C-alpha cells in the first residue's frame, strides 16, 4: 500500500472541511425555515476561513517549511 503524500492529505483535509462547512450551512438553513435558533454568522465564516488557514499551516509543517 502506498503512503499518502502531502497533496493527497491536503485534498482529503479540504474535502472534509468542505463537507463540515456545507453541513453547518445546511443546519442553519433548516433552522431558518423552522424559525429556530440559528448558527451564528461568525461561526459560519470561521469555518470557511480559519479551517483553510489551519490546513495551510499543517501542510507547511508536513513539508518541513514552517
């Protein structure tokens, strides 16, 4: 079995981030339709922005650049 290189790890990580963010937006939409407490806009933006930043930092550590 081949080991995963940093690009494969990055793609898997980004796919997971996108799925979690998409799920969070879906929960917010579902709650909005039912007039329930919604996910804060700050949390939605944090998911979209900061997790990608964390991915970048993690990849630079994997590559030994950081």
